[in-house]
């Protein structure tokens, strides 16, 4: 009898202990990392990951910028002329702005100053990307006059591409040496990405009070608003104009799936670009455009549940298509800027951006230390048609990810 009692007591104790263990596991499983914890974790990881990457390349002469990873898995480095050259220095400035360490300021300056010659480039519309992300972010945190001078000179180079008869900054040259671009038969092609280069012109206007910069940027935005977007606020990638009449010749794609499809990063560029334009002009026509693009993205049933879009909303083999973490990061950053001007949608926009950032900060997208050739995010798509940057890390995915985290830190 006593033996049976002891067996029963032991069984009860074991059962209660097991329940406690289960409850403890459930509590752990349901614990959500706070915003502050997540941001701290990611920036600490970024410091370790980028420190290792920089030590591998900082003695290169000339100093090249890490762009991504080759198909063979090797680190892909690019000279100052590459359109992505400003993103890595920009990421270093965000790390410095977060930790205020002179080590990271030195790194950021080193990679930024390697881009000084970009200010003379007149054959690329991406001078804005190249300089505003590097020198522009450097100026924000240091207020150094030397950074301002480079930004103004670069803006003067950029507006040489302005075509007043059309009201646009020409994106690509179409001379015979331009490879696949030359073969498309375009006259004055303008891509939606070009909205992102206008911020450099608005900065130059702020520095110089020369209204030419402001007027060129604003006219380009108005022309893009008129011709690049469909009634549902989805975007064409390329609009080609007649150089003599200014009329639209065609509306096509270069990096999307098809001419009528919605290229995911193009949607993000449009959202971000029109938000910036509103911030600089306070013209509600640009705010309404940004709101329309935001609604298109946030309400789209083509965006998967984790909010990381496929490279094109209309790609034919979804769900067996690559995701684009870069498009998601750009979208998150843009929404965190836009939400402050749209009080009726502020909560929804912040929530959408937070879901993206939390998802990107999981093991599914954030690399492990020492992996991914030193980049932070995995699973981005550059130009899928070239076969070179499909499901790979990209420096601009990292840049907009760190930028979005920086913005998120400051919002309630």
C-alpha cells in the first residue's frame, strides 16, 4: 500500500514539473524581441560582419567598393563609376551614427573619399545614388564643408543630363557602346529608379539657393508622375521619349518580368522617390502619389505573407520565384518616412514596416557571422535577366535595411 502511494506521489510531482517545463518553453517561444533589442543586435552584428569585410579589402589600390557576390560565390568589388558605389560607404555612416565610434567614422570617410571623382561624372543619372548615400550621409553627421562641395559639384554634373524639351533627366545614354541598352532602340529612356537621384539636386538647392536644381528635380518628378504610373499606382520601369517632340514613344521594362508587370524594386523606388520629393517641395501632388503607391504595395494580394516581395509581382512561377530583400528594405525605409505625413495611415505604415524589418532580421534573411561574403542580408535580386545577381546579397539591400532600422529607432 505504501509503495503504491509513493508511486502516485512521484507521478504527480513528475506531471507538475513537466507542466512547468512546457509552460516555460511556451513563454520563451512567445517572447517577442523588443525594438531596441532587435536594433542593437543587428547593429552589433553589422559591426562584426563589416569589420571583417573591410579588413579583407581596405589595402586594395585603388580602393574598390563591395557590391555583392559573383555566381561563383566570390566577393564582387566595383570601382567608383559603378552605380552602386555609394551604398557601402553610406552603410558605414549609419553604423557610425549609431555607435559614435571614431573607428567607424574613419572607415566611412575612407570609403567615401574614394568616390571623390564621381562629382565629375556626366554620363550617368546615378550620380545621386553614388554621392548622396556616401557624401550626403557623411554631411548629415559631420556638417563638413568638403562634403557639401562635392555634393554641389556632383549635382551640377547631374543636371547636364536634363532634357528641357521633355522635362526629364535622361537615365541611360543610347550610344552604340552601351551594349544591351543600345539594342533596345530607345531615344531618351527614363527609368523609375531616377526618382531616387533627385534628392541630390534638392540638397544642392539647399546649399546654394540656386533654383535651377530645385526646378529640374521638381519638373522631372512631375513628368514621371504623369507618365510612369498606371491608374492603380503600379509602375512601368522604362518610359522612352522622343528627343525632338517630347512625346512618349513607349512604356516598357528592362528589369521586370514584362512591360505591363510590376517590378518589385521599381515600386519601392517610386514610393521612396515621391516621398522624398514631397519632403522637399511640400507639394501635395507628390504626397498623394506616394500614398497611392503605398496603398498599392500594402494592399496587394501579390505580396506574400512575410511581406518580402518576389522580384516581380507578376513573375510567372510564383511561389517558385526569388524573393527580393532589397525591395522590402527600401519599402520599409520609405514607409517610415511617409507615415509622419499621413496621420490616418501612420499606424498601418509603421506596422507594415516593422513586420518587414522583423522578418529581414530572422535567420531566413540575415546572414550568419563570417558568411555571405561579409554582407548582412541574403536573398536579393539585381537584374534577373543578366543572371548575375539572382538570390544574392547586394550592398543596397544592406544600406536601406540599416537606414530603415535607423528610422524605426526614432519613431514611437
